[in-house]
DNA sequence: AGCAAGATTAGCT
DNA sequence: GCTAATCTTGCTA
C-alpha cells in the first residue's frame, strides 16, 4: 500500500474560480483529502455533478432559494457545502463566485491513502464499495456537517492535484427525477470505465484527453 | 407545531 | 429491482 507523502499541496483559490461545468470536469482525478486525529485519508475524485442555481430546478438554490442550508452556496467559490440526505452527509464544492449559488457534488472517489481508517469508519472490508457513492465517501473520509463552509484551500479538508484522466464520460445526473426539465441536463461527469463510480450509466458523450499521443 | 419530501444506502426478493 | 430506515430542512398554518 502506498505511503502517505509528507506534504500534499492544496489547490489554490483560482482553481475554484473557473465556470462550474469546467470545474466539475477539472475536479476529476484530483485528490480529495481529509485530515483527522485518526490520520489522513484521501482518494481520487472519479465522479462529479454540477448544480447551477438559480435556474437549475434540481439545485437546492433553485430560484435563488437562500436559507440556512444553502447560504454557503452564495459565498466564495472553493468552500465546502455539506448537507444531510436522509442519514448521510453529502459533500459539494461551492462554485460560481459570490451571489451565484452554484456547486459541484462529489459522488465518488477512488481510495488512495488511509484505506484502513476508511474501512474502519465504514465497518466494511470491501474496497470496491468503500467510497462508490456520495454518502459513502463522506463517511469513509470523516467529512461531516462540521465541515460546512470551510475552505478547501487549507487543511483539514482540501483538494490537491492527482492524476489526469484519459477520458471523461458525460451523462444525466442521478436521483433528481422530480426536477422537471432539469433532470435531463448532461451535468454528470465521471472518469470513463473507473470501477469506483457510483452507478453505471450510458454516457451521452465522451471527452477524450487532449494529451492524445497521435 | 405539524408535515411532506429528499442530490442515499443497505438488505432482501 | 424494491423498500424501509431515519431525520433534517423548509414550507404552511
């Protein structure tokens, strides 16, 4: 198992200033890291979804709905938006800039560091099902509502450079059937063929890496 | 104060 | 594939 490097550099603020759909793709392959007393746990982001209020019916910030829960979506890009779904905590990256309530949901990661801690938090030994869903990865990494509003440019919760995906698949977002016309927007992104993706779905289209050898 | 809905998950058929 | 679990949020009264 890979040793944890001494320092993993958080990406800086300007990374989060790109348009939300670009950020959702740029996050793929990046390392999501959480440091706690139990140690460092991290994994590559392999699946994301964009939520672009106020016009996106699937977004919590639809119609500029501004409540205690959505408040952070109206703040600076690069903050953490965590919220509870049934019994689970889900993690988003705030984007769009101030007064533009947009965010990217992280739906799955590929475990890299701190795998024993993750297994222990999940009470599970199977690597494949450890972090292949938005509620699973937060539990594995120890992301909770205490992380609401914290900046991702600093520990304990941050994002760093990782790998560059060869291919990105694009499809409809998951679990938003009541969102009217927004349910069909192609705003879900995943690393093609990655086995830690939360659900299999036919891609509407595929984006190949610009590092094409030919 | 009451209530319906929810960006999910685990377990069972 | 289907359903229960479980509880907070936000809306209505």
